[in-house]
């Protein structure tokens, strides 16, 4: 069953499930801002129209899910969500595409220039920078020394992309193997305003992976490292203090980094989503929101059929069908049939084939149930094996 959002519109709390039956309509031209939440204490999306909100919600959900574990986000969310304001490009006056701010009370927000032409990777990066700052505020309060290192921001952006599109991992390994990594000191002290290159972006991603591997099973070193560098500690001083005194020597430190870089980018890995990641990925592509009478509602599949001639719905249906097709081999085998059925259903809505739509919608529900059943059976068998040891 799709996990629907609980969202707040104009200060009125509304919980809506997949039982919604009222056909959607497009937002009015003079609509007031709409406010959505990816989850309690996660991201608050503020937009003028439903379509931008759809895209931003999907990106924000992807960023949170990818980074929650490695960055130690609280399971119940932060005490206040990161406020994400999507500003139409016609109203944007800033010098850059996004601006992240932290207020004295600890509230973190990001304003993003939004249009069809804005690179969605830049939007993802804005969300990453904002949630990293929010984590720093949660740890230390809104103090002047807080920092979001550029290499960490780049690494987390790439990591969340790979979680969405695992095939990127193979491509990044092949690309990185042909490049010479930058020196560790330069990478760790990489500052905004300095040149940005693909080599440094990729190196940041592998450093992110390597530092976690070097932390060991309990990840205490990694957690301590994050707290140190985000509280303004010089990373070159923090590294030997946390990861070993031998890293005080510049030559040893650089050798350690070079070995780590090539061990990560040259070690083959299977870019397959886990069962949990696959379920979440498919759930995101099932989530639909639209405005009706000044309020937001979650759309059922029948609602999509009713509103199939609306332009934004047709465009989003086509986009999601393409995503399902391109990522099919990366999804966990238990849920591939559900993805195929979902793609069939979306294509049928676009084509106006009612018989195929009804058949595919029925198959989506059955295939998802079959996937959950296989997942549960596998878990039971693994529990038995573990208990036998």
C-alpha cells in the first residue's frame, strides 16, 4: 500500500489516504502558496503550484532517505523541518540558484530559483546543503562556527543520486579509474568560490565512502569526524585525532588517501537496490498530489485516469513511466513485476486505453503484494538460519 503524505495547507492539518475519490483540478492562477511535508521534522516544501511541489517532494524524500543513516538524522525527524521555498524564476533576484540560511533560533531554510530549465541536480544540492546545516544546528545550535564542507556537500549530493539511480555507480567507477585524484589536503579544504571540477566531485564521493569504511563496524569514528568538521575543526587536524596518529605525517596521509581512492573506485560492486530501497523508490513514483477548492489531496489511480487530459499529469505520467523503464534492472527482483505493471498503467492512462489501465492497476496491487510476501518469506527463512547458529 502506498504511504501517503500528511500535509498542512494554509494552517489546516489534513490527513488523506488512497481512498480519495474526488477528481483533481489544476491550481487556480491566483493560488496562495501550498505547503507540504516529506515527513515530521524533515523537509517543508512551499510552492505556488502542485507540479513543482511534486518534483521537489520527490527530490527531498530521496535526499532524506539516502542521507538519514550515514549522517545520523534523528529517526523522529528534527525539532523543526528544513523550509524549502520554490521561487518562480521571474521573481528571483539572487546571484545564485539557491540560498541556504540559518536563523538565530535554529530554523534552517533554503530558497530555490525554480523553472523548467533549472538543473534538478542543483536543486538536489540545495536540499543537501540545507539538511547538512540543519544537522549541524541540531548538534551545536546556531553558533557562528558551523560549516558545511564543500566536499561533503558534493559527496552527499552524489550519494543520494546513486541511491536513486544505482547504475550511476558503475559509470562513476569507470570514470574515476581514468582520473588522477586531487590531494587530500586540498580536497578537505576545498572552499566555495574555488573552481569546481568533475574530478573533485568524484573524489569527494569516494572519500565519503572510504571514511565510513575506515571507521569500522560501529561507525563511531565517522560520527566523530562529522561532528568535528561541521563544528569548524580543521579537517587536517581532525583526521589524525580521529582516524589514527599515523595520519599526522603528510606523506602517510596522502598514501592512505590514494590507496582508499583506488580501492573504492576500482572494486566491482553490484548496483542493485535493496528490497527496502526498491519499495521506497516505487512508493515515491506512486505518490500524486493536486489542488482542489484551495486544498490539497492525494490522488488515487482512478483520479489520475479522470484527470488524464491535464497537461501536467500527462507530462508527469510520461516521465515516471520512463524512470520505471530505465531503472527496471536495478530494482530488487521481488518488486520488478510491480514496476512493470506500474509503467504499463501510466502508459495506458496517457494513451487513454481504459481496459489496459484497469488491468494494469489490478496487476500493480497484486504484484506489490506478491513482492511483500516473498520479502516476508525470505526474512523468515533467514531468521531460522540465524537462530540455528
